[in-house]
């Protein structure tokens, strides 16, 4: 009952109240990023697969500039990530606009993180099960390593959540996520400012 009805009810109202409460913080971040991103914009929109692999546009705060080299290619992530962007990312503030995605029904507060559309044909049948539920702002995998764990471990954790989704589990995930955000832990994989690309199942 919770997974198929009450979860969406709680997601909507918690997200709505949350957006209202943090709106002053969001406004400050918008102004901050407007100047830090050197004209690259404040919001980052990207197509991601949601429930049943339906494509939607995820909303995040933009933490990088659009600076390019002499040949017109984007500079590496590490060079485009600003000091402000690094802070916004390390505190997970960049994820807050996704509350709008939750209100729209594209996402849930808790669930497997929505990955890139280009990964869809690379999943094994078991890994593709991650699209049986709405993707989340945070999830079971984020509680057990976030971006610091391997893709194999991340998929296993996501599938465990799909098969064991309860209100108790969701509360535990929220509390653990808050703890990790405050500690700014597991933001990226070693040697990378972001998560390494997924190249397909073994």
C-alpha cells in the first residue's frame, strides 16, 4: 500500500512544503551562481529516464561554466567547476531544484538515481529493473557510498531497494542522507570530480 499509493502522497506534500521553506535559500543560490557561472546560466536541464524508462528533464543547479578550448571543445570538468559550484555540489544544494521534478511526478524523494539516457541500451535485464519505480533525489545506494562505489554495487543496492521499499526504509534513507550531506562524504569517485561513466554490464 505504501509503495503504490502513500509514497507518492508523501512525496508531493513534503516537496511542496520543502520548496516553500527553502525558497529564500534557493534565491540566494540563484544570484550566487548567476555571477559565478560567467553567463552559463543557473539551471542545468538534462534528459533522464524515469519510471518505465519514460524520458523527462531533470532540474539541477548548474555548477560549471561553459568554457571551451581554442577548438571549441568544452574544457575538462575539473577546470569548469567553479569554487561556488564545488561548494554547491559538496553540500548537495545542486540537487534541491529536483523537488520540482518530484512535484511534477517525474521523480520521488527516495529511489534509484536517474542516470543518463545513453546508458539505457547498456543495462542487463536485471539492471533495467531500476526503472520499475520513480527515480529519486536520494536512495539506498547513496546511503552506502554515493558516487564513491562501483557501478556493480550501485545497481545491486538500487535493486535491493526496489524489492524492499517500505516507509521505515525511506525514513532511514532520509536520515542517513542528511548525515552524509552534513559530512560532505562520498561526493565523487577517487581521482574524479564526478561519477565515472558506465560502459555496460559485465
